[in-house]
C-alpha cells in the first residue's frame, strides 16, 4: 500500500510539472519583437491582456486587444496566430501575392485569421474559405529568388 501511495505521489508531482503555468504580464515584458509587431500593425489598438504560458517544454505569449484581436507568439516572440475576428488582418502581414490569389475568386474576401506551425501557414478568409500555404511563400527573399530563377529558366 505504501508503494502504491508513493507511486501515486510521484505521478502526481511529475504530471503537475507538465501542466501550463499561465501568468499575466505587462505588455512591456513581452519580447521586444512582439511589442514592435503589435505597435507596427495595430498602432491605435489598446491592449486588453497579455499572458505568458510556460510549461516544461514551451513558452508562448498570448495577447488580446480591446477590439477583439487575439495573438499567440512563440518563445522567440514570433507570431503563431493572429485572429482578427471578422476584421481584416492588416496589410503587410499576408504577402500580396497570396492575397491576390484568393481575390481572383472573390474580390471582396479578406484574411481574418492566420496561423503557422513553421512549416505551413493556414489562412481563414471572410468568405469562410480556408487556404494552406507552405511557409516558404511567406519568406519574401526566398520567393523573390525562386521567381527570379523560374523566369531565367523560362527564357
């Protein structure tokens, strides 16, 4: 019985360390590039809340604006999710080449949510359509080099 109790306690202590530890933090305590991103693309919006979510394996930051926009940033301060509700994700976040692709189908559509796992970017549009793109498409330098090479090959 003592062994079962000791085992149960060991499992309990081990498993609680795997649970997330979410703490409220001030905006100025977020990574510098997170602050700069929000100030650049959402300059007039007020911060409703910001938290750090830590567990044994990962750290992430969640930010909510008073207008309802929600973000998740990774431990380096790079965005992983931008959810603008029913409003458009600001121009400049989604490459223009991608915007023009779905605008051909529906000229009134705009991106309202974007998430990334580092390998792909998932976009949700105002017309309820969803698109998935390889992350390379979001790297302007790589895409420009690729397009340049393709043009040279087709000469």
